[in-house]
């Protein structure tokens, strides 16, 4: 039973690390969706197609998901999520990305529905960095974190 528990924990850590990697890619390439897609592919993410206006990439089956905007109508977006990722970890991952945001300031939690959000600039673009309490894609369900242009 202990070996099974350690395997499950190692898989969760691997998925969460993949989400952290995807968000770092977003931070480096945002708001350029083409650069984001190319960087995700180069890092070994598998392209799964377009859903809800987002290019979807996965790792570890469908246990880690990254997405970038597929069209211009909704503005640049880039986010990452992983199976069973708790909101606290998504928030921690977001905070590691704050170093990449200029003039970052936390937004009022009541105004953002109780989920952590910051605004600032990434690569010269006014951006919101936010934590999503639940993202679902196939078998994957967990918290998420991502960028949205203002």
C-alpha cells in the first residue's frame, strides 16, 4: 500500500511540475500565441486540437493541460492546469511567476470571486495573472493558473 501511495504522489508531482513548466512557457512567450504553441511543442507537450477557442496541449495522457488562444476575437490567453492540483498549489505557482510581471499588484479577492488575481505587464502587455479554482478537460480536473490580456 505504501508503494502505491508513493507512485500516486510521484505522478501528481509530475503533473503539477508539468503545469508549472507550461506557465513558465506562457510567461516567456505571452501574448504571442504562435510562440507559446511552438515552445509547448518543443517541450514535449502533445497537441490535441482546438476547444472553446483554445489550442489544447497535454502531458502524461490528459493529466496535465496547457492552452493558448486560438483566435484573435477573445484576446491573448495562456493557462496551465493539472489533475487534482489544489488551489493552494496553483496560487504558489502563480506567485513564482510574479517575478516576470512588471508593476504587479494583487487585486481584491472579493472582486475576483475569492480566487487570487494580480495585474501588471508581461512582455510589455497589460495582463491579469489569475488562479482558477476548477478546470476540467476529459479526465483532468484541478485548479489552474494563467494569463489573460487586459
